């Protein structure tokens, strides 16, 4: 049969190999599909994640309300950027060590912040980051 196909299509040796490979792959796929359909028992019922998600949500709310449930967690309070230390600044969302150092350096060079929006003058604090920081900062 393979010789007839070869005479009809006039395949080269490489084309014969590719045709044979593709045929084997196709037939293997058909065999796997038949096996999955008729031999393997139907799937077990799927797990309902909605219940575990609701439990997770409730636990998250209780952890945020009482941070003592998680060791090392601290509630973020408002921070006065004119008197805050480096570690206090690093507790703010989105503020890492480098940005905290820039804030301290700016405060030393330029003087105290007059309004919260002055933080935008610091490299690394743009409009988006400032909007995240706004509820947690104060200037006195």
C-alpha cells in the first residue's frame, strides 16, 4: 500500500518519512481519543472552589481587622513624612528602602514637606504611587 502511494504521489525519501511520521501521530491521537472516551471511567465530580474561596475571604477580613493573628504583621497608620524614620516610611505601601532613603535625603536638602503632594518631587513616586500612599501620609 505504501508503494502504491509512493508511485501515485512520487514522494522523495524525506517526504516519505514525514508522511509516515504524520500518519503515526494522527493514528496515535485517534487511539488516545478512543481510549479516553470508552475505556477510562467518566470524570470525578469537579471540586467546588467557591466554598474555600469564601472561607479564605472571611479569614482575610479577620486578619486585616486584627493583625495580631499574623505574627510580624502591623497595621499601617498614618505617617508624618516630616518626622518619620526610614523604617516607618518603609511600612508604607510601595515604599522600599531606596525610596525611603530618597524621602529622607529630600527632607534634609529641601526642608520639611509643606503638603503631601510634595512627595511627587521624589524620584520613584509618581501619580499612581502617590494615590496609594495618600491615605497613609500626613504633613505636619
